[in-house]
C-alpha cells in the first residue's frame, strides 16, 4: 500500500480534528494546507481531497458550497493514474457520487431545489462506480435520503 504524501497526511489530521469536534482547528489546518498546495494551481488530487474535507467543517452553507464546488472542479482534473499513485485503487469515477451528494445537499439547504435535483441525479447516475462496501452503502443511503427530502420539498 502506498503511504500518503505530506499534504494527504495533513488533510487526514484535519479530518481527525473534525471528527473529534475540533472544527475550527480543522479549518485552520486545512487553510494552511490550501496555501501550501498552491490553491487553484496545485495538484488536483490534493485540492479535491482538501476541498471535500474543508466543506465538511464549514458553519455557513454558502461557504460549504464554495468548497464543494472546488472539490468537484478538481476531481474533473484527476486521472485514474494519479489516484492510483496516491494509493486509491478505485477509479476517479468513484469520487463523484459523494461530491454530487454534498452539492445536492448544499443546494437543498439553500432552497435551490432544481440544482439540488440535478446533483442528486448526477450522483445517482455515478453510483455504479462505488463498491458494495460500507462506504458505498453510506453514499447510496445519503443519496436516498436526499431524494426523500427533495420529494417532499
């Protein structure tokens, strides 16, 4: 198995902080890493992972949306070969269900239901790239819950 590089190790530390409820510390660490990796010019793999994690520690849904959009934009630039070099064994296509789930949820919270439904549909269309494991089941369940929320909106 490939060991994570320095930026991914730092992102992992930020995720751990977030999971312990230390959201502000996680945001600060993620902001530092964002500066280190070159922001918009950095490695798309790093940018995607960082932005995806940074979105989760935002207190304002508009800020969360900005980071989720950055993650999606970066994902579009990642090749399967780059992901494999980082130790990701699945294709990059497996990133999209989660990215679209997060975007759909942001748009739902903002009341932009057409955009929320668009991302729900894109996430549902991409679930075939997920394995039938705990992660895949979690993302499928999230898409199902978003679908239910949107059906009653």
